[in-house]
C-alpha cells in the first residue's frame, strides 16, 4: 500500500482486483476507483491500462484534495443536497479533463 500526504493528512493507495468490494461507490455502483474519506484510503482497480489508471488516479486524488482541504463542505454550501454527489463527481472529472491543458497553457504564457 502506497502512502502520500495532502495538507498534513496521510492517505494510502491500494490496488485491488476489479471484483473487490472496495470498488463499489457510495451509491452501490461498481467502479474503477473509490475514495474512503473515513480511513483516508483510495482503492484502484489493478487491471487498468496506463492511460485509464492515470485518469482514475487523478479523479480519486481530486476527492482526496477536496476532503483534506475542507472543500467538500464549501461545495455543499453552493449546491443543493440532492446534487452533492453529482457535483463532486463532475468537479473531479473537470480536474482530470482540463487541468493538464490549463497547466500547459499557463507554462506557455509564463515564459513568453
């Protein structure tokens, strides 16, 4: 199990089989990765190809950042309770989908 720290909180990453019970999200849906905020653990399917593993890991790390910095509570202020789950998932997907492009353009503009 790999360890990492975000905002002083120690997290652990464990790769598990695609049929592992930890890969069922809080809505009961099987998935490729999950984050357990109670025990500060991430679980990722070990059978993923490199590209998919990177995307799923980035998504789950986004959950960790939101939890470790108290951003979930801020999200809940701006979003109706019935949309909390979807808003959190969409925000993590936004980070995965666009953060590299934002960083790339920032680097280009900083050094022009």
